[in-house]
């Protein structure tokens, strides 16, 4: 496989990103040591915002292949909400600060509600993808792509896997992954699996026996988040 050649633009972006990352980390430590809680939260919020923009950009690219997952836009939403609230508290007058404190429960419940909508959006995208992928082909797993995600308890990282399949359609060979990373491997290198591809866009496919292909988990979680957030909205309205 041919290795990617990095351009001057790639190196400039990498250097700028590194400077921003280290600078933000330093700002996070300094503001925390100075006891400037609102400023610390602002730095944390802009961290989330930048990574949210990166995640959102990646998902926008995946819309074409039908593998977009709206839930990843949550990083951007949380980052912006955190940054704006912290900035208002940091630079606002006393009335503004009180308004920010009062708004926090509503913003939290609102984020819960939007999270539910995004999870249901994941299901909708999977359903649309599945409805378009009607042609069965045999795919061979040629590689397992791996990502690492920090554990919920903050202790180390866990591995997420996405198999890369090679398959042929109308004389042309494709090598693609679904873009969905799971905690379990749905295939090992060398395994053959039945895939269903989109005849108008052969790079779009789903695995016939993959649980991720149904999106049911996202639907159930989405409904749960909406129910919980609705209860929260009612409870806040009664106060």
C-alpha cells in the first residue's frame, strides 16, 4: 500500500495544532492554580469545541458514504455551551453570573434532550444506509483498523475496531471499512463475510450480521435520553 506523502500544508497544520494544544494545556494548569474556575472551564470548553469541529468535519465527509453518526456533533455542542456559559460568568456582571448559574440545569437537560435526538439520528442514518444497500457481495477482511478511546473511569484506554473489507463489484475492486468502530471485532483478517452494497455507490455498504448495521442500540438509547430529559424539563418547570 502506498504511503501518504505529507505536504507543506499538512506540516503547518500539525505545528499550529501542536502549539494550540500545548498552549491550551498550559492555560488550563495556570488558570486552575490561580483559582480562576470560570477561566479554567472556558479553556476546557474551547478544547471540546476544537475537537468537536474536527469530529463534525469528519462526519460531514462520511455523509457521502452513508456512515455519518450525528452523535459525534455532541462534542461541538457541549464545547460551545461550556465555553459561552463560562465566558459569560467570567466577564459578566453579578446579574449575568447569577443568570449563568441558574441556566446550568436547563442547559444540562437541553444537552440530554439533543443527545437523544442525535442518537435517534444515528438510527435514521443506519436505516437509510441499509435501505440503499441491496446488492450482496462477498468481502474479505484484509485489515483491522484500530482506534483507542479513554475509559470512562479515566484509567487507561480501550481499543475499538473496524474491519477493512476487500470486495469486487462489476469488475472493480474496493477496499473499504464501514467507519463504525466497536469494542468487539466483527471479523478477523482473512474472514469472508457477506456485505450488502449500494449499487449506485459501491463504496457504501453494511455487514449483513453486524449488530451495528441495525442501529437499534442508538434508537433505544435515544428514546431513553429523551424520556429522562423530558422528566427533567417537567421537574425544572415545577420549581
